[in-house]
């Protein structure tokens, strides 16, 4: 059964580790680059595995032998004997029988597991305004996502006002280097790996609903961190009547709001700061500012959204309050 659905395996040269690297997105790309830059061709022989539609495939296809996933993963034809399966933001569940083809199955996860298991650990870190994040190199559990034993873990500080891309780049680079460290001394790390504690924190798959603002319910800090965390993938929006507004930038006003505009104003109150040409909007607590918006005036429009400056949007101030 071990070889079912696979071609005849070819053994690697003596002393050379055969690696199959699974990836899909920007995190995969950056972690793979860090991994391959840390090791030399005399250490590993690396092939890639990805769907042809992914950024990972399009970035490296042609430079590396790449196994294309066009159907179910268990039907993939493998013609080499790989010692390592290295997984970085792959996005697909890997069946147990497929995992059994590899001696070692390592996953790089951008959180301090068991905190933030699941698909959105970086976004959740920023949304929760955590001071610390990190990377975990774990064994791939055959049935539970991100639940494998920990080989190596490293903690890093989250920089003030970090965006998703800021933190993603740092953790991906760190993760690739940590993967290389574990692969290069796998016997030591295999011997010393430890199980995760039994009380994980889970993250969820994000949807458009996560980007909807409610100024009556959300504080300025909540909205500003939400924008930094997910606006690269989920539009930050509000909807009223037949209008839809997409916020192109959002910042905490801090002490920029005039002293007269204190916290007693109702949520949705709008103030145009003519000095910065920003629209300041009152939240549940505090104020948030925005310089420009995309606005759909009607669901019947087919010519796309209008881009509006804060000065233009001031004329629609009634939209931001109940």
C-alpha cells in the first residue's frame, strides 16, 4: 500500500537529502528562498510540489523540478524517494497515506503553537495587537491540522503598527532558516521534539464579513489593527441602504483630533481635517481617519466604484452614523 498510486521510487545519492517542498503563496515563496539560501546543493536535492495556479508554482516553475497537483493529492505520481516533506502555507490537507511516503514531515507555522492553530495566525496576531509572535517547526499530524510535535520554536517581537506583509516577511524568512536548521541536524531535533500542550487557540478562515465595520461596536484601535491585518486580502467596508464604501486607508487619529472633538460624540460623527485632508470618523471609543474611499452608489452600477477623496466623502457623512 505504501507505493499505491506512485511510480517506482529512485533512491538519492549517498549523503544527499531528497526534499519535496510544498507551497502556495507569498509566505511559501519567502520561506523557501530563506531555506534554500541557508543550505547548499551539496546538502539537499530539492523538488517542489504545488498547484499550477499558485504564486509559488509560477515563481519557481522552470527553475526547479515541480510536481504539479492537478487532481487529488493522493493521486500524485512520485518517482523519487524523498526523505523530507517540507510544508509551508500549503493550504491543502495532506492524507495520511501520502505522508507515509516520507520519513520526515515538517511544517513551518507562523505562530507560537499551540497558540493560533489554523489558517490565519498572522492576521489574528495583528488583530489582537499581540506584542509577540514567532515560528514553530512541527511534525505534520495525520488527522489534526497544526497539532504535531514541536521540533523547534522561536519567539519574535511584533513591531509597532506592523502590517500583514511586514510580519509575514519576517516570519517567513525566520521559518525558512529554522527549517534548514532542523533538516541539517534532523537526528538531534527528532530526538528532542516535544508534544504540544492540549489547550490550543484556533484561528478561522477569513471571509468578507470580517471586513465589515460597525462604528457603534468597534473602537479606533480595533478598526486600525483590523485594517493592518486583513486589508491585503479582505476589503474593509461598510454598507448602508444601497451604498457600499471600501476604505482605502485607515489610521488611528491619536492626538490629531482637535480637543473639542472628544469621546462624547456619537459613533459615526464625521469631521474633516482640512490640514491633513483626512476624514475623521468617531468610533465606539476614539477616532479613525481615512484619506480616500471607493464608493459604489448603487448595486445596479456596472462601471465600477468611484474613488473619492476625504473632502468628497464629507458630503456623504450621514452614511457613517445610524
